């Protein structure tokens, strides 16, 4: 402001004012002065305005400075926050990295365990397959065995059960005489007769199935200068005849047996030859037995 006034005075003194004083009349000078005064007034007004403007500008400047300071403070705060944030983030990133590394290690461990488990599963599968194969083989053998057992059962089941034994006299001690004809012997005292193939009324055995049978007999007499004999017949045909002669009056035995192949319905019986006799008592000296060996 002071600088502007000094400049104005200097300007007036150097050129304009001195010329007016020297070159014009008094009236003119007063007019000039008046004009000058007006000019100065104008200038003063202008100066005032300018001063006001400067004040405004200064106030604005102060406000701007304040805002700048505020902004700088804000920037500092933000910068600090940013730094803090950065540090925080770095810590967080470090933590995450560590976590990640730990998780990777864990993952590797889990993978290793998984691989081990898979290997174990594979082994178990192999073992299982082997066991299944073995089981199948055992099953096959079992089935074959079962079939065999079934067949044996069928054979056994199909084979009739045939076995008998009978003694000659039914608890009555005494002689059996043929006198004048060959005499069919009925062994009356049944001891065993499974299958009822032996008829104690007739003394005939009748084959219930085609097969191989075994028959045996024992007979006794008390001989005193006497013959004893016995015959076995199949279907009315004589198969064997045994004889004995003795003189001491004590027991003599005849005993033998035959394996016979019979058709179903074939008969077997024992015959006392004409003129011979036998002795029996509760001791069962005379017996006739037979059984089926196997069917054909
Ligand atoms: C034994 O034979 C007699 C005479 O032929 C007959 O009457 C009887 O029924 C037969 N017994 C059996 C069990 O077949």
C-alpha cells in the first residue's frame, strides 16, 4: 500500500505536475488541480478497493492456508493410516504365508497318508480277490462233494435194508425128521428179520431187489451110527449138500455159506434130505441167516 502511494507521488513529481504549473494559466491550474484531486480521490477509492481486495485475498489466503494445513494434516493422518494399514497388511500377509505353508505341509502329509491308504486298499482288494477265488474253488469242491454225498445217500436210500436170522425150533427142544421125503426147513424162531424178506412160516427167503446176497447156516444132530445132511436151494435148484456120519451119539455140526446173485423174486431155502434128521433146543444149534450185500 505505501509502496503504491510513493509510486504515485513520484509519477506526479517527475512529469505531469511540473508541466501544468509552468505551461498553463492559474484557472487552468486550479482546474487541473481539481482534476488531479479527483484523480487522487479516484485513485484512493481504487486503492481502497484494492486494499479491500487484498484483504479479501489475504483472508482467502489464510482460509486456503488453513484448508491446506487441514488437508496436510488429513494427508498425514491418511498417510499414517496407510502406513499402519501397510504394516497390518504385511503382518497379515506374513501370517497368511505362514498359514499357507503350514497348510501345504499338512496337505502333503494328508496326501502321503492317502497314498498309503490307497496302497493298503489295493492290497486288501488283491487279498479279497484271492480269497474270493479260493472261496469259489472251495464252493465248487463243496458242491461236488454234496453231489457225491447226495448220490451216496440215494444209493443207500434206494438200497432196501434186508437182513435176517432164524433158529429152527421155536423154544421146543427136539428132533426134526424128514422120514420119507426131502423136507423144506422152516426156521421158526425169528431172531432178526429186517425188510421181512424171510418168511418163517414157509422158510423161504424172497429177494426184494436184484442184487448180491450172502446166506449161511449151521445145523446139528446127535449122531450114533447115523448120517446127517443139509441142502441149500435157489429157485428150487440145489446149490449144495453137506453130509456127516458119526457114531458117538454126541453133537455133530454142518455149517457153510454162499454168496448168491439173485433177481428180484428169486427164492432161497434150506432142505433136510429124505431120511435125515436134526436136533435143536433153546440154544439155537440150527440157524439160517442172510443179508443183502448190495443191489445191482
Ligand atoms: C408167509 O407165507 C405164508 C404162506 O404162503 C403167507 O400166508 C404169509 O402171508 C407170508 N408172510 C409174509 C409176511 O409174507
